[in-house]
C-alpha cells in the first residue's frame, strides 16, 4: 500500500470508530450495534480499511497488547472486598456456573452445527463465556432496572471479563499443545504457558506496587508508568510464549486492586478514554477483517447456536445461580435475559484464530466469523428487547428521584424529611457521629459511613442515586466532593454556595451548580434557620405565599427540580414546593418537615 492509502485507511478507522460511538451516544444505544456493521461494511466496500494490509504482521500483536490494556483496566476494578451483601452468592454462582455451563454447551453445539473439530469448538466455547461488560453497562443505563439487578449484572460483567480472558488464553495454549504427542507434553505446555503469564503478572504487579507506593509519581506520571508496565510486561510474556501477555495483564490488575497499602487514583480518566478508543478501533478493525465470503456458510448455523444460548443456556444459568436466594422471580428472569457478548470475545477470537488456522486445526477459520455473528445477534436481541422485557417483568426502577443528601445539620435533616413527605426516597450521609444519630432519630435512611470514599472508586455504592445535594458547613468539602462525585452518579451534583466568591481555598474556583442562588448562601440559610425559619412543604395550587423562598419543586411524576444559581423552575399546579418559611412560622396549607402531620 502507498503512504496515502495507509494514511487514508488509518484515518478512516479512527473517524469511523469515534463517529460510531458518538452517534450511538446520541441515539442512546450500545456502540457495538453501530461499530460492528460499520466496520464490516467499510471492510467490504473499501480496500483501505484492511488492518491486515495496513499493519501486516503487526496487527495481531497490536490487538493482543490492546486487549491486555483493556483487561488490566478491568482487573483494577476487581476489588473482591466490595462484593458483599445479598448479591455475593448470586454473582459468584453466575461466574463459575455461567462459565462452566456456557463453555460446555457452546462447545458441544458448535462442533455439529458449524462442522468444527473438537478443539476449535472448545476454543469457540471458551471465547463465548464472557457477557460483554462494555455492552452490559450502556444497556443497563438505558433500561434502568432495579438497583439489585443493576448491581448483580454490573458485577457479573466486571468479574467475568478478566475470567474469560484468562480462560481463553489458557484454552488456546491447551489446544495448541494438544498437537504434540503424549499427554505429558500437552500438560507441560499448558502449565508452562499459565506459569509464564502468572509469573509475569506477579513481577509487574510487584514492580508497580513498589513504584506507586514509594515514589511520588503524581497522577500523570503514575498513569503512564502503569501503561508502560502493562504493555512492556505483556509484550515480554508474549515474546517468551505466545499470548501469555493477556494472563499477565489480568493478574497485574487484579493484584493491584487487592494488595494492601496501595492508594490507586480513584478515577482513571486516561485509562477510561484510552479503553473507549481502543474498543472502537478494535471493533472497526476486527469486523473489517470478516469478509462476506467467510460468513456465507456460517450465519445460519451460528444463529441456531445463538438461539440456544439465549433461550436455554442463559436462563438455565440464571435459574441455578439464584436458587435458594431472596431474588424475586421477575429479577431472576431478567438476569436470564441479559448476556450480550462484547469486546473480549471479539478480540480474543481475532488474536487466537489466525494462529489456530496456521497450525491446521480443523474449523479454526470459522471461529472469528462465528464470534462476529454471535456478538451482533446477542447485542441486537438484548439491545432491542431488554427494556420491554424489563417492563413486562416489572423490574424497572422507579422514575421518581432518589436524592442523596450529604450533611447532618438540623436544617439538612428537616429538608430530608420534607422531601420524604413529598413522596421521594431519600438517602442521607454525614461524617460526624452526632449528625448520623440525628439522621437516624429522624427516621431517614442512613448511608454507610464509607459511602463517599467508595463512591470515588467504581461508584457501585451510588447505584440508584439520581442526584447528590452537598449541604455540609464546609464549603471546600462541598466543592471537592462535587468534583469527585460527578462521575459516580447518573444525575446532577449540586452544592451550597459559599458566602462569597473569595471564601475558601477551593470553593470559589470549582464549577458545578450551586443551590438556591447567591442570595441564599450557606451562612445566610443557617442564619435564617436560627432565627426561626423552617423548611416546609406547600402544595402548589396558585402563587407561592409572600415571604417564602422556593428551594425545590417535586413534580407530580416524582422528579426533583432544585432552584439553582442559573435556573429557577416555575411552580405548576400539582407540584409540591419545598420552601423556606419566614421566621414568623407556619401558615395554613403547609407542613413543617419535622412535624407528625407531614409523616
């Protein structure tokens, strides 16, 4: 290829990848629904979008290293200490039962349906055990199932991603080793591959642990050191034994996530951006290598395999995983209807398939196109049916707002009671023991003490929260918490405004919406409350009484509309207004938040 053709091909791959993700975001659909057909179409219609021609022999190693970065990032989220409560048993069963049943079922079905050898069928079965966490997350955000379902499926996807990568790498080496004569030689090759990956991962984790723990690297340098370590160790392991770098990457991520005494950055924006870009580039590139000719005799048999996986295998796994638990029937059925395949399946198929073909393993040439069809079919089936199925099973999350109030002053507790009396499900958090006791005495739901620290990590503890109100007396804390929590909740994060633009070290210089406008700052609100003003509810059927300041509106459908410095929602008939009364007290038609009349 000429220089111009290479530039055109590389540029087109990047543009198609990011453009597909952008369009999918606007349409609120999983990006895979667009990435796969766009890449396939580009590969079929153009000669420049051809990674084999653009990169030659470097394509397969680059895919392997890119997948290593994805699996390392996934491993960093594999903190087993956070898998607690009623979801633990279900998630653990979904992992080991799901892997075992899906692997065996897919392998047994692939051999007769696709005409594969047993070794190729076993490899395909191992590739298809992953549930595609890069697809599950966007799907769940769109469907909005109950908090329990969201947690179970998110944890399953996060855990099964690296597990599937390890299994795929181990099975690959077992299949390749099976070409050698003698069971002892086969077992030795298998053990050697696993050992190289495990030792490489342990060495990389130890190196990173020492560097990150004892050197002041900073966020930027610390991130680049991690990236260099992952790519370097994965490449070194692959150079010693093919594709053992995937094992090393997962081991590194898992080890760092669970080693004591290591304070990794809570958010990983660089890795998040890099992984998102890698996913787009991989899917465009990998799907472009699938030719229409390779699909000719694969589509119909693979669709039969998909039908059995979707209708029989996944519901069986979900049923066995939830038996003897308190998971309701509707949620059990929905778990059985959510297992799309994603990036790990595609990339492992692309990485392993060429090697198996070159070694003459029967049916290996069908692994990549069959995986492509499975991904497209499962993403389409679950993407188009998940919401109506959830609605039919009555497992959709309530559309009503569920705010988290951070702060334990008396007026903040009264605000929580007022919002609850207006029909909202309120969660509160405070750091001081006396404030937490005040919240508990008011009968409000109290969040765990470590909530905000945990939320700055994966954000799993904030599932179901539709917005955060930062109401503490520390303006700098409110400002810093608003910056930290923005990526951990699906809704807005609001904070009280400082007394002046020059007050505080951090507060004047951070963005984000401030509550109630400049005239009602934190000290002004506290002053009025000490003077006898109270937070009350008012059923809107006309004008708001004179002297009362609107703080929030609760719409008839349960949505919470706060008054902010930049937006003042208009009260409408049927709304419940949360207002700050004048010091003179309560008027008819209003309920003081702390009174029994409003409970």
